[in-house]
C-alpha cells in the first residue's frame, strides 16, 4: 500500500506483539505498541491512528472496554486479535462497533491482507458512499448492516464476512480454498464443508435473492450480478 499508515498494536504478550510489529514495519507501517488497555487508550486519545489491533484479555483494562472508550470519541478502525473464540465474544465485539474479529493463531499475511482491505474500504473505495449494492442486496460495511430489498437482515459474523467478500468480487468464480483463505484465514483448519455450510446459511438469509450465489460444480461459487454478466 502506497500510503504510510499509523498502526497501534495493543497486546500484552510481548513476543507476539514484537512479531506483529516487525512484520508490519516491513510492510511500510508506522507502528506504536501498548502492553495493556490503559496504555492503549491513552495512545489512542493522544494520536490519530489509521487502525488499531486490539487484544481482549489485557491487564488493567480489557479490549472490550478500550474499544467502547475509543468509539465514544473516534471512528478509528478497530480489529480484535484474540484467543477468545466463543461466538458471544465475537458478537459483543461487533456490538461495540469493531470492524473485524480475528482469532489466534492467525497468519501474518492474512492479517495484513485483512488490514489493507479494511483500510481501503475506510478510504472510500466502495461504491455509493461506502455501500456495497447488487441485485437488491445492500451492505453498509461501516455499520455492518445488511438489507435485502430494503428489509434488514441479521447474519452471523462469518456469514456476513462471506457476503462482503462475494460482493467485493462480483462475477468472479471463487474456489472453496480461496473463500477459506480470505474469509476464515489461518483458523480455517476446518474443511471445505465449512464453506458449504456458511453458503447454506447465507442463501437462507437472502431469501428470494439467494439465486445470486451460484454453485460452480467441482470448482466453487460465484456471486452473480446478473445485470453485468454476459
């Protein structure tokens, strides 16, 4: 990415924080570190960051509290990096208006790709003032809201991420492995059926618009924007 971004890493595990910092410095980021929640919040209040990577289990002040405090003042992109995999923790993170939630262990290249994608979206590289729209489906990534033919639709976090990735790659055939790599990331030690299960949930949620998700036999799936498809 050509722009030099300011990144805050809030992580109490020194070795992991160092590894993440070194990786992002090599990618051209300016990186600040915090070993606890109070320090992270102080830095976030004093400086303007392009993105914050935030652990949940930290001394003095947990990541949820830090996220809540930042959101009272700023719309800085926040991505949770945590060992807490429970769905209720992920839902709580998104309820606090976090932009993404990644569980440990994770791949540094995948983390970097997700950070870059989030920064690009925040920079306004989406259509219609930040909205993704196609075939009666509208997604507002900033608010993580989905509407189908004007009606709000609630999606589990992973299914939501899958829909966003499809809509960002309209009319492209995506293999199951691509979907696992880009949506599930390093924690995709599961198998192809995880994709199929998420697709089933997504189609159910889309109702009459489910036909936009096409199965490409023996290959994968495609989000078909019928108006632009040959």
